[in-house]
């Protein structure tokens, strides 16, 4: 009698539902908790993403209130802004604490956000390799994190180019206008 052979092309039958990020060697991402670690690019992506979301929502609210009429509605828009900004600061602190944890520092170092130019340390100081006092390393960055993290530097570069090019364009335009008006005389 011939014994049945295993199909080498059959899908694996191992139960993979019990695999968690911790068992894979990475920490679980908890967006609104101070526990865990995030890397430099993820910190930049979360900061950029939260700012863009809040700006979009506030712009939408202000636009709707402006379309409805102004006056007392303008005050309502200001109150919405006053309520929204503490949430931005709260989320920024959560991200900064996790970033400090990635560098194996206490979360109290996140108060450095209030010191001008000290915030660049969050982008420059690399995280510790492997596990540290605050847990396993964060998971690898996804494509979405990479794209969102590179939006802010891209906007920054465009802003610098615009700050240089627009005054030069205005000066050239004024010289051309002056030359054209003197040639018409």
C-alpha cells in the first residue's frame, strides 16, 4: 500500500493568531498611553499627523462658522480652538515621553519640549538597540509612518525655498516694471 505524502505546496497549519508584537520581539503600540517606546521617525510622524488632523478640524470648524456668519460664532470658533489645543499638547507629551523611553531616559525629560531648540534632541538622539528599562524596541516603521514622517521635512524645505524665491521674484518684478515704465517714456 502507498502511504499518502504531505503536499509541499499546502499552506502552513500552524496557529499564528497567538503571535503578538511582544513575542516577535517588539513592543505593542498604544497611541494614548505613556507606556512603551517609539522611534525617531514614528515620533515625527505622530507629531506631524496629530498637528495636521487638528489643523484640518479647526480649519473646517472655523470655515463653517465663518460661512454661517461671524459675530458670536467667531467667539464659538475661538472657544473650540482653546479646547482643542490642550489635546495637542497632551498628545505631544505622550509622544515625547515614549521617545524619551526609547533613549532609556525618564519621561520627565519630555519637559525639554518647552526649551527652544532642545526639541531637536528628540530627533537626533537614537534609541537604544534591543530592550531597555522601558520594554522591547518599537516595531519597524510602516510605509504610512515613513510617508507621514517625511511630510514635515518636505514642507520645511518648500518653506525655505519659498522664503528665498518669493522676495527675489518680487524684486525682479519691480525692476522689470521700473524698466518697462522708463522705456515707455
